[in-house]
């Protein structure tokens, strides 16, 4: 019997394989129909099989193979092969049976490789590029005759909404706590000049306040995915900028043109983050993350955000001198 959208995994525990699969379903479920399902099978000790829904398109199947090899917050050593049929993918590949794999030498993390029955190898990156390459793997059929007793995981609209609600509640609590701390720090910072301390002390407390807000937005990338929290964050960043103008006006002797860049940390980050995130989603069809697992696209995204809050403010100040 021929199975389409099949993934064979050697290595790893059943619990971790199931966890990785569920994480991927949660990650992409907003793009699925509510009854799309995935079957997980035990195939002997240390061997597992995933039968993805036949309605899953090629690109999302490739994302699944890639994610199972590079799952978030799961460490295991596995060998993964995926089997699917190309459908409206590329003229060179359409209607061909493909063996999908990721070589151990891969260092880009945002792609998969495909080998056809006539052993032509193709690199498929998640930016939409497909190019023929050389490879050592020879196409071989999976030889799976019968699959029995699966554990079924589904893309559930109800569960997804519940997870989203829990996530929003968690973000809201975290936001409120940090915001209160932020307001307290701003008021305490205003006391520093009246303590008759060295000028550098006031400069440093203001510097760390700006860096702290910028780092908050930089690290809490999940918060910025929600428009309501993004807007609140933008208002905070704008408020902090005017707070800086207030300090410059009333305590001009404490500030140079260079330290004025501290007030732009959060604002430049948010201005750059908004379009960059949307371009990323358009290209890769997933949310970006501040890099955790070495994927080159996430690493580039992280570097862009870091530049926007750590370097760009001072370039702006220097340009406006």
C-alpha cells in the first residue's frame, strides 16, 4: 500500500516525537481546516511514523519534516525521511514521488532536500526557491505495508482558541507587572538629579531605563504579535521618548547628544519590527522568533531587531547633529 505524506523517524522517544508534532500543529493550526488530523504510530523501539493528512499541501509538509528535525525546546538525535507526491510545486517536480530529508551537513535550517525516483536532488528553501543540487542519498520506497493503532492528533479550533486565550492572559499579566515596574523606575529616575550625585549616575540610570524597555520589547516577541499589545507598547515607547525630551529640557546639563539616543531605543525597535515581521510572515508563512535554535531566517530577524534598538538610535542622533 502506498502512503502519501508519510514521515519515518528513527531515534527519539515517543513522548518527544508526540510533543514535537503537537507543537507544530499548534504553530500552524490557524491555517488548517478544523478536522485536519495527524496519526502517530509506534514502529518498534525507537522508531516512529507520522501519517499526515492527505490534504496537507507540499509546503506545509516540508515545514513539518523540518520542524520534526529541529523542534523547539526538544533535544533528540533522529534520522527523518518524508514521503510525498509533488503537487503544483514546480514543473521539474510536479506529480513525482519525493523522498524528503535534511542532510546532517545542513547549516541553514530553513529548507529541506528532495530526491526523486531517478535520483535527482533538489534543495527547497522556505523562501520559495527550488534548485537542483548534488546529494548522496538514493531514493528508496518506505515499504510500509500496513499501519495500525495510531494515536490521532487533530488541529482543533476549540483547543486553539483556548491556548490563544491562555497565552493572551499570560501576556496581559506579564505586561501589567512590567508596566508598573517601568512607571516606578521613571519616577525614581527623576529623583536622582536631586540627590546631588555625579552627572554620570543620572546618565547611567537613564541609559539602563531605555535599554530595559528596549530589551523588554526585544525579548517579548510573542507579545508584539498581538495588535493590542503592540499598540500599547508603541504608546509606551512614544511616552518614553517624550519623557526623554522632558529630561533634556529640564536637566540639559546632564545630557549630551549621544545619550539622547537612549530615548529612542524602544521606538526604533517597534518601528522596524512591525514591517519586518510582516515581510517575514509573507516569505516563510510562519511567525518569526528571536533566535533560539539556529535557523538562519530567525537569526537574521534577530540581528535586524538588535540593530534597530542598539545601533539605529545613535545613528539617527548622529545624523541629526
